[in-house]
């Protein structure tokens, strides 16, 4: 008889942490904030920083 719950179902692969664009001050600042939030045990805010890095526009169409 099983007495524990199954782990939650993951419907898609989790995204990896995006790397900040080279030379971009905004992306660099967000990466530092992400590291601070991760260290402080705040994964929600760290994820917010990753989303901002991923969506930050750069010249030449790279994001």
C-alpha cells in the first residue's frame, strides 16, 4: 500500500536560465539580481529576472 503522493506532473521541459547579452548593462544587472534572489531563497523573483533577461531586446534582433 502506497502512503505518499506522486510528484507533480511536468507538462513541458523547464527553460534553462538565459545568459545575459554580452556588453548589455541591463542584462548584467538582471543577472546579478537573479543571483542575489537565488542566494536569498526567493526563486519567484529569480525567475522574474530570467524572464526579463530572455525578453530584453537588443540591437540586431538578438534577444
